[in-house]
C-alpha cells in the first residue's frame, strides 16, 4: 500500500490554513441566506448559490439533482403573548409545515393530554376556539451534562475498543416492535389532525424539549394532502410551565397568537447540489464528499449543518485551487431533505447506485417509506455501484476531526490510518469500528457502499445547538473548521489517487429468522429500559 503523498499534504495544509475561505462560505450561508428548510425559498437560494460558487472555483458538471419531496413552507414572523390574567410576551417558534393564523387569534388555554385515538372522544364539543397545551408539563430538572466538551484521550480510547463480532450492523433491518410503534403513531397523528380540524381549535402549543430558554423545533408532514390543519407553535419550557401552573391554580390564561406562515406549492421537488473535479482515468471511479445543506427554520443552521457544507466545499476548493488531476473523479454532494429523513441522499443512491424492491401490496406502498415492513430485499445494484470508492460525510456539528467511524468495515482501517498520517499533529486519527447514524452516509452504508462519518469534538452541539434557535455562526470555532477542511481535502486526494478502491463490507442481505428474533428481543429490552428511566423516545441522531 502506497504511503500518503506528503508533498501534497503540505500544499493542502498551506492552502487550508493560510488561504482559507471556509468561514466566508459559512457566513454567506448563515448571515446572507439564513435558515434553509427543505423546499423553502431560502433552500432554493442556497442550492443556486452553492452551485455557482463551486463552478466559480472550477468544478465541472454542476447540476441541481431533483427528487420528489412535497410542499415548501416558510414563516415571516410569530408572536405569542399572555393576554390574561396578566400581560407578558412569551417566546415561541412555529412548527414547520403548519398554517398561519391569518391575523391575531385570541383564545383560552386548555390542557390537552391525549395519547390514543380513544382518548379524543372525551374532548368532543369542548375545543372550539381554544389554544391547546399539547401534553402535561414535565418538571425541569437541573442539567446533568457538560455543556461544552472536547473528547478526552480516554473517550477516544474507548471508541477504539470493541468485542469481535459484537458490532454487526443491523441498521437496515426493521424490527416488528419498531414498525408497530411507528404505525400506531402514524394512525394516531392522522386521527388527531382530523379531530382538531373538526373541533375548530384555534391553535396548539408544544413544549420545547430543551430547558434554559432554548426552543428546539420540528415539523409536521410536508406531503401534499397531509398538512396539519391548525396553527402550531413551540415555546420555551419555562413559559410552558407558567401556563400549566396557572391552569393548576384555576387562573384561566388567555393568549394572543399571531403567526405569519405560507406554503410554497409551485414545485413539489427539492434538489441536491452536485459538482465534481473530473478524474483522469478512462471511465473513472468516483470519490464523494458531502453534508446536508438543509437546516431547520429556528436559526441559521450554522452547526447543523452549515459547518459540514462549508468544510466539504472548502475541501474541494483547496483541491481545485491546487489544480490536482485525480485518477478518480472527486464529487461533492450537498443534500436536501436530510432533516426529514435523508430524502436527498436516499434519492441519489436510489437513482445511481442501488435500489430495493418496493412493497407489492398497494396499501403498504401508499404508506410512508419508514412504515414499510422491510427496506426491501434483495438490494439491486445499478451500473455505477462498482464505480464508487467511498463517500465521506460531515454532520456532527462544527467540532474538529478526531478520527473516523468505520461502520464495522474493519478492512478499511489500514488505508484510513495511513491517510491520517500527515495530519498526526492535527488529529489523533482514532479509527473506531463503531457505527454512527442519523445522517447521509447511512444512505450509502445501507446498500453496502463505503460511507463514513468523522469522529468530532462534541463542543455544545448536542447540549445546546442541535435544532434550536441559537444555532448561529457565533458558536462555530474557526480553527476547528480549518482543521476539518484540511483533513477532508487530504482524505479526498488520497482516496482519489489510491491504487485500489476502499474495501467493502459484504452486500447487506435480509436478516435470518435468528437475527430477526435477536433484534426484536433487543428492541424489547431497550423499550423496557426506557420505561424504567422515564424516557418517552429515543433520540434519532447519535452524537458522541
């Protein structure tokens, strides 16, 4: 195996540290464009700006890759005010893909703690004009986590340790318990939407999942025909608690709610930004890098995932500026629809690399993809499947690179370790066999293609910034982004020039009956553990 190109590493380091444009790129995405909710006007603007910027840097074959998504949505402003028994301005952000109020709406607050379809009947005829608190308040506990963190030597060492055979990845398999749970939730939410519309509810209020004044946002369905019918807003835990205490004391709170929001239905597609540095080999293989360009609407999306986009763009800018002539094509993909379920990267993989059979039952096929009884077997490779060497992803905040997860692909460790060599003063180069999920490399790994996510310092990504209204460029550390950009550029160059493609895991296959039983058992154990701990749900994104 050839050693890393040290002369090129020096050139990459000089360009990445002394001529960096990574913060300029991120500043434009955040301060100039702002929030980039999938299919929103700002996301469209981000698509066109990133495409032009990549082309201006000399990348070729630029395009906006379309995929089916649904309705666009944006909100101009929102206010929520306690109008009685006293006056106070509260802090809230609308739920994405919910309607505006068409002016100020005034209503009495009412608790609405419903968990099943059967529970709805008790509220029939009682909700007209009401503003509903969606569930009982929870006691605010003192925080038990470190807000800002760099990974310690012990933590990095732990990430390298594992028991052989204990890290088999079953992330593509649907357990019976998980599907049943998701199906129940899907049916309940459909019934809830119809009920709230019939009862002429004025608005609903959700409690933020974060304390300390942080508003963590989410969205309802973006599919046409499934729009949530009632204006909805998420407010601070502390404001929510105030309203519940008033209700407990029989002090009827009244609220003024004013949400300006609109839907954008002129184009039901969304788009990935694609561009590349063409390879010199005939029928060149491909090395890919990416991150998701979309964000939530609460903030400018600087760490989730403007940072990953800026680093990916900076990495290819560095290589283009150095006029590299790679054997393999180096392709950048800036995905859309990641926050709603990896829509953009899954569509790209489906179109160019591999597909799975869809359900034959029309009723099941009409359901959202996450409710299908399986992801579909067998995987059906396409012409480009064998041409992809590797996909590198960044989407765990803005912290510096400390190593990389191999997703159980142990055979890739020697090459990855070698590529960290020229950057040993910048990163420990920890190679972890573990899998990490919740972002776009999964779309590749799920069909047996090498897709990797870097180990990053957590900073305050998961404790304060993730999907909240303070995810701004103020929380980004410039030196961390420069370090990540240099290492990313180095990895892209080495992967593009390597004698061989990265080794692959065996093609995923349907679980055996024994595997499925094991998965169902593990899922049941996890459910019981969560009940004992008083948790209501699993986090969908793994952040170390």
